[in-house]
């Protein structure tokens, strides 16, 4: 009971499939540590950093994409990612010193009125 009240340190608190944070081994996405991801994930510049689309593909599917899958995925996200002028203005006017995760959350919420998922729900 003390562990639950004290923040559940050392206790699994939920089921997860996409990521794991280990106190000594670090972060894993779908069972692959960040060093392995950095080495094997698709890059635009040889020896550079992995592209976000490749890492997102890994999170969604559990596998790293090949070049054809990356290009198709990028095109699909671009096709689906159109913003209205109002959405774009609101997102561009978020404070520049706002934490990136707060920007991501706010930007996502700003797009809710035009969400196909929200309309279907």
C-alpha cells in the first residue's frame, strides 16, 4: 500500500505496448532501445538522426519501415494534415517559449473542431 501511495515506484501501474522506461536501461520503443533505433531507423542524412516518421511508424507497427513505406507514410500524413487558416494562425501564435509538449497538446486540441474522428464519435 505504501508503494501505491508513495508514487508506485518500482511497480508496474499499467499495461503498455509501445514504450518502456527502465530506471537503468533507459527508454525502449516496442522493445528497441534508443541506441538501436538511432542506428537502424531511416534517416535523411547518412549517419544523421532518425526521421520522426520512421520512429512514429515503429511506434504504430512495431517494425522499422523501409524506404517505400516511409515515403508512402509521409505522403499520407501530408494529405491528412491540412489545417484551416484559423487553426494555423492559432498554432503559429502559441508562445515561442512554451514547452514543446504543451505546444503539441494545445495544437492537437485546437484541431478538434475539424476532427473527422470527433464528428464520427
